[in-house]
C-alpha cells in the first residue's frame, strides 16, 4: 500500500529523530473532579514506556473518518500501539457473547481493526498488548476464547482484578523469533491481566510464545513484515522489559529509512485483508 503524501516534510523534520507512535485509547465511563462522563483513557504506563524508549506519544481516539481512510492518519505515524482494554465485540469474529464477556466499545474495535489492517499493509510497525494482541488476531481473521477460566480451570492469567500484583507467570518464546528478540530471552516472566485468549489464528500470523501451564498463545507475529508483534502480557508495567523499546527502535528505523511519501511496503499481501465491516457482517 502506498500512503499519499499528506505530511509536510518540514513537520517531520521538526521532530528530529524521535518517532511518533500512535497509541489507541479506550472509550470508557470515567470520573474526575466533579465530572462523570464518557472519556478517552489510556493508562499512563503506556505513555511513560513509549516516551522512555525515545518516542513521541500520540493518543488515538476512535474516528469514523480515519476508519474509512486510515492513510490520512498513518502518513503521520511511525508506529501503532494497540493497547489493552475492554473485551472485543464477539461479532467481529463471528460469535455471540459469552456470559462473562464484558460489554466493550464496538466503535473502538472497528477503528482499531481498520487501523491495524492498514498499518500492516503499509509495513508500519505494530505492537499489540493484551487486548491489542487479540485485536491483531481478529483483524487478520482469527477468533478468541471468550473466558479462559471456564476452559482451563484456573485464574493464572488474571490473578487479581485491577492489579498486576501476583500476576507474574512464565512464557516460553520460540528461539530466533521476533518475540524472543524483543524480550531478549526465550523464557520470560510476564505480567498478565486477561480472561480471554487467542483461539483460531489469523491469516499469516505465527504463534511464537506460549504459556507452559496451559499452552495458551502468548505471542503472535507476522513474518515478512518490518515489525508486527502481539504479546498477551503487559510490558509497559515491567521496568525490566525491552519489548516496547524494540518496537520503538523498529519505528525509528522506518522513520529514518523513508519519507512520508515513500511509505510503500516491500511485500504486499497476496490476498485482501477483511475489513472491519466484513468481519462483523460475516462476509
């Protein structure tokens, strides 16, 4: 996919060498001060991790216009981070909701699916964290397991709701994989907080990390692309994790290698990626 030249070179030069990372924000009811309203939210840990790795962070709210034409936003970005959050609407992967599936924000789901598909086609680095890994899988035609405790009989992946205390568990990564290179090791202690997981694997994705306790996929990647990685754990809350730095490094390399008008991937997919509308309509 060729991205149109909508970004002024001077605008990109003013940023110097710092890549611009788009972080997808959650749409949630929130309270602050005297207010109780629907708000766009993202835990500060994501922004701190991206900035700490040397990048600029830009929060991305759902945008129907961008959903229809993602290139108008992607031409400004050097990387896309799909963050954690609410459960993905099961209609996007052809299922009805399990009783334990939480009501999410379909507008966020549709926006992020469209953005992920377009970023992959343009060979822009993509990192999916927790829900973000699941969304990456759904965007490429995969499906999810909607409630792991009912299937596996344990709560290892979500030890205590609302905290990462006691949430560490072992993940095994395939030697030589992008996941192992990003983590810097093949046996990684991860911080998890999720009750859903990946089931059918999306087109082109490869499972390169699993949880030894139950075999659940913990890392997905897309060979042949600059950097497309999903991790089921939360590297943004782990000061010792190198995953986000590896992602930012890939975004920096892309930024240095191409101007906005030269964002053409070297290996277009041979088959079209299903759109968000097709995923939800089952077409």
